[in-house]
């Protein structure tokens, strides 16, 4: 069984790097670097609708998405909730 894993007849050996993927990434990185130098000029040529679409598409790479937060008070003791409410009403928060 181990012999088959070392000489994978279906392709490259398990765990070995994919040369094509590395080459494609390198080419894309080089292209992106060139295009990013021109991004201000390219952005200026966009229509307002295209600009808003561009901003919407690029935001997830700049600002992480917010996760939903469950604000369930069922696990907080009632005395602690009362204390928080009193401090809020007294302007302590």
C-alpha cells in the first residue's frame, strides 16, 4: 500500500507542490502589481455605477466582515442585568 502512495500513478506524489499553480500565481501577482500602479487612472475612468461596484467588491479585502453576535441575556444572572441597567440609567456607562 505504501508503494502506491510514493508512486502515485494518478499524478504527482502526495504533498508535492503543483508547478503549474505556482507559475500561474507568479504571473497573476506580477500582473496585479502592474495594474495596481495604474488603479487611480483606471478608477477615474469608471462610471459612477462601476465605481460603486468596484468599492463594494474590494471592501472585503480591506475591512473584515462583521460577524453576527448573539446578545442573549438568558445566561446572565438577573442581578447582574439589574446592575447593568442601574449603571446605564445613572450614566456610569
